[in-house]
C-alpha cells in the first residue's frame, strides 16, 4: 500500500477548509495537523457549514476526524511557533496569505517542514512557482520554498499558455473581476490604503494584482508584456477573468481564437475547460477547474485586439495546491539518479 502524503495546514480559512475537504475525499493525501488561532469548535462549525457531507466530519477533543484520517488542531498562527517535525509532515501548506516572505517560509522549514507551499504569490524569494498544466515538468527535488500562484494567476497563465501556442501576442491587459476577500471590511473601516478602507459588501473596489510581477517566472515569453489589476465586487464566490490580448496577426477573429482554445483544451483535462453556454459567476461555484473559458464572450476590437473571458473560483485553486503537493510526492518517490563523475584527463 502506497503511503499517503502527510500535509500540515497553517490557516483554516476558506482555502484551508477547501484543501482539507478535498484531501478528506482523496486516497493519497492526509492532513496530519491544522494550525490556526481559531477555536477548534468554531473551526469545525465553519467546516461543516461548507462541506458536502458534514456528518462525516467530527471534532473529537483536539482532533478533526473524518473517515480517511484525523488531524490535530493546534491554536498557533506563526511559523516560528509550529513544531512540524513532531507530526512528520511531508509538506506544509500555508493558507494564511500572510506568511509569504522568505523568512516566514524558512521558519516553516527550520521547524521540520520538508517543503512549504504558500497559497498565493510570494512576497520576495521563492524557489519555484508551479502552475499545473504549464511548468510542472520543471520541478526539482531540491525545491523547498514554493508557490502555486493564485487563483487569478493560474487562470491567466493557462489562457495565455493556450493562446501562445497558436498566436504571436504583443501584450496583454487583464482585469480580474474578483469576489470580495476576507481582508476587506464589511463596513467602511481604515485599512492599508484608501480604496480598500471602503466597504467590500457595498462597493466595486479597484485593486492591484501581483501577477504581472511574477509572470516571467512562469511564462518567460510574456516578460514585460502583461498588465494586471483587480476589481473586487460584492459577491462571496465566483470570479471572472477579462483579458485583452493584442495579436500580431490582424486576420484573427473571435471564431479563430475560440477554435484555437478548443483545440488546446484537451491537453489540460481536469485543469481547464470551456463552455459554449451563457454562464454567470454563480455557475462556476463548486468547480475544481482553474479556468473555464467562455466562448460566447470572445470579441474582437479594432484590428489586433481579442477580448477573452474565463471563469474560476477558489475551489479550483485549492485543487491545484493539492496537485502541486502530489507532483513533489511523485518526484520524491522516484529513484535518485546516480551522480555523474567525470574521468580524470
């Protein structure tokens, strides 16, 4: 019997709970420990409000128990304080969104994590940003500090990766129409900047996005060609990607663009797909895809610009986080190649 991958979670917010739920329905990953400052009974309550089969998830003392594994609950929210070595975890998935600098990731490693994967883009250094479907073949055993990008970054990179196989692209402007996030206030409240101090439940709020800073690490051919931003809107789930791609070939119309995406999609099974239906944001809730390309929304503007739309939600990103964990587990399970020794001349 193949040994399950033992995962440590730091942060049991929405993404953390989605990762846990997906793992509980798998046969190859188990969550050994969950670190979160919240009370275990409240965290259990939030989990059962969201999962498909709440009766299968029970709190027994300090353990969250489901039919496939049990996870120790620990009221800790700082990497420096969490003794991962005691739980023999293979990887730590930091779902807090806060500890994405190199020093915090190193603290996870110093406390016994073999690898640490942050749920969003890094703040400074990272060994590798892994986007399943694009650069999974580039991973190495020595990688320790990892990112799987963000939900928006995955969707954008997949769209660009597919389009670039057929078209020469001069530049891209992307706007993410994104559900409000947990770091926004329900009411106007002084925050880290002016616009984000306004109520996330009552406003469309312009925001910045870091994907353009890291795009070259994922798709080197797009270095310096991509501009990204976000509009946070007052819905709780379901996001839309609005991308304007400037193509070199003026003869490409919307149907030619859609045909290229249709031809590319089969190579991304389980990660990306397309729809010919007139969908809206709520239709993607519950999807484990990173990108649902919307063929009905494709338009041409002027001679060179194609406007393309895709849909995604956080559950798709949670699924990709587990995919990255599995990629490294499979790599570690392979026999190590013998070191090459050069003959003395």
